[in-house]
């Protein structure tokens, strides 16, 4: 496969859950200008809110965006999606058949409680990216954190069922490894889609920063004190 031949289209889908570090990973990937431009193309309202005012809700048209603005000049396209977005698309079209040479990446976060805390804070402040101004004040809510923790596990379980029943074997990546060595994880995805190992991240195109702070640690300890009973199991 020739990397420089645009008619040799191939790409990948990043399957993940909210607050997994996916926005940061996607910026790293996009900055290489050789690994597509992964975004939530099956999220019409999200795309319109983030700079594409005419973005469509029709999944057929959204696939066209994946193949065009979601692709880099070497023919590599990319997208990111959550399980609930698959629910919206699958009844309408066979999206995987419309995306040639499609590979899968499963992005997860080892620290599930940190992920749940991050999700609650983002919901309270409407600050889903570090580049967005906070629209509210974060206030500890242990019940909400527990709800998001269970929601994350349900999302992860849905992806695991998807991979198990389809026989697909995704490349597995964790948020923690992305933070520790972003170049290494980007190279792993490059190898997955047949792009040269000399791939480089352009730091000038990455403006997101980690949002976790001392308040996150404070919430963790409060949550342990409220919900840390080792004799109790939470039903999913």
C-alpha cells in the first residue's frame, strides 16, 4: 500500500467513552497531517456547536464528511464515536461498509473514578475542553459521580460486546499511556493504518491541556468516604 496514493483510502474509528482523553489524542493525531482528522462526525449538534454551523444530521452526509474533511492528503480518514452514536447511525445505514479499509482503536482510561469525576465537572461547568471557558462552578456531588462511573462501565461493556460479537480486534490504547508518551501511541495507530513510522506530532497544533487538578483529588477522597464500602457491589 502506497502511503502517498490518495485512492488507497483507509482509516480508523476511535471507539471510546466521554472524558477518556479522546480530544487530546485526536489533536495529536490530526497534527501529524497524515493520520486523518478524527472528530465526532456522527454528532451533528456537537459539530455545529464547535465551528461547523451547517453540519448535517443525516448520517449519509456525515459519512461524506468523514471521507473528505476527516481525511488527510494521503487518503487516511479518521473518526471518533461513542456507543450511543452507533445507536443513531446503525438503523439508518451500514456505515462500516461505506468506510474502506476501516480499522478500530479502543481508547479507555485506567482510572475510572478520575474519568467519572471529570465527566461530572464538565457537565456542571460546560467546559468539556480546556480551551473552553467555564460556564458554571463545579460543586461536589457524590451521587452524580457514582452515576457517571456506572455510565462509563456500561459504555465500555457495550464496546466489548460489539468487538466480541463481530470478531473485530481493536488496537487498545489507554489515556494514561497517551499522556506518558503521546508519540509512541500515535506511532502505534500509524502502524495500524500503514503510515510510516517517521510520523511526528506538531506541538503547535495541540492547544488542549490536562484539566485534572487538586479539586479532582479532593472529590476523589470525598467519594471514597461516601461510597467506598468494600462490602457493597454496585449493579450495572
